[in-house]
C-alpha cells in the first residue's frame, strides 16, 4: 500500500498514486468534498478555466481541486497517454497542486463509445469546501481498470480479451477489490459510498453480481457505455462518498 499524504492547502489527504493522478482523496476534518458536473463535456483548457472561475466564486483556492473526471475521443496508446498526461499535469503544476513529484488530484478518464467528444475534456470535478464540525467523511476514489497495479498493458490485463460472464465477473472482482482497498486506506468502506461508476462496453450483469457481493445492492451503480483510457483495458470503476453534487452550465 502506498502512503497517504496530507495536502493542507486543499484541506484533504490523498493516497499516493503516480504522475498523472493519485489513487484517492478524502476531506480532512473541517472540510467536505463537493462534486460538480458539467452539463456537456468541456474541452480541457476551457474546463480548467471554468473550474478556476467556479472556485474563485466560492472563495476557494485552486488547490481545493481534488478530483477530475475526463472524457476522450478514443482510448489512448501508451505513448499517447503519456503525452496527454504531461499537458494535463503541467496545469496542476501551475496551480501549485503537483508538488515534490506528488500528484494529489484523483482522476478518471474514459472514452465514450457513442457520441465521443471531438477532443479530451472535463465531464466533472470535485473540490473541498469548509464543513460544519462533525460533518461525515467525504471521499473520491480514482478510476482504476482491469490490470494489476504496476502491471503491463496489455500483457497483464485480467482475462484479457475475454467477454464471457465468468471473465467479466473476474474483472469486476479485481477492480472492486482495488476500490475497497483504497477506501479503507482513506478511512471509508462501501457503506460510506454514495455512488459507484462502472465503465465498460461489456455486459454489466456480472458486474452487478459482484457489487451485490460487496454489499452495494441498495445504492446501485451508474453504468457508462465507454471504454477505459488505454487500448486493451475493458472495465474500470471509480466511486465516491459525498453529500453535495451540482451541475454547471
């Protein structure tokens, strides 16, 4: 398990990840996380500008940004993904978020099968605001796909290229297991979650069976008919536990 770091300028802590994003975030005492979704996917540059305006309107610093949900025209090659990440992280550096080779911002990045955007953009983002004393824990777990941590893509993808119900359930079991490990590291569990997103172009029936086994049946999940961000991956999830969600025009 990677270490957890406090990001005091943002009022949250994060589970260390890699260069593009961390593995998850949770609000520190005195703060809570709010999720804002754009009504339409907003291109990256315009999205960052809109996020800046929104945070300024609330009197929050840019360092309050703690999670991003992105959409891309199609899955990236590994080289393309690295190139995209370099540009994305350059903005986080300018906002004083990326420090000492640590990225505190969680992220997911998916490629819609139907009506994909013309260019990469923001679907949603999350940020911290002050909270009343005793407010419940709020958190966001970053997207993760059907390949082991540190594994090779495509060689180590779970049940690579298979679409049977058994294969999909094994993929879901692997990904849900990683979600649970990250939640627990940040002090949360399935009972604290308010939303799970499942990202796949495969049959989601076996995924529902696996999430039911996790005890999430009463809340349900949101299925997006999309593909994960890198060619070869077939199933991804992210999740959160928040009290407030808004939509921005």
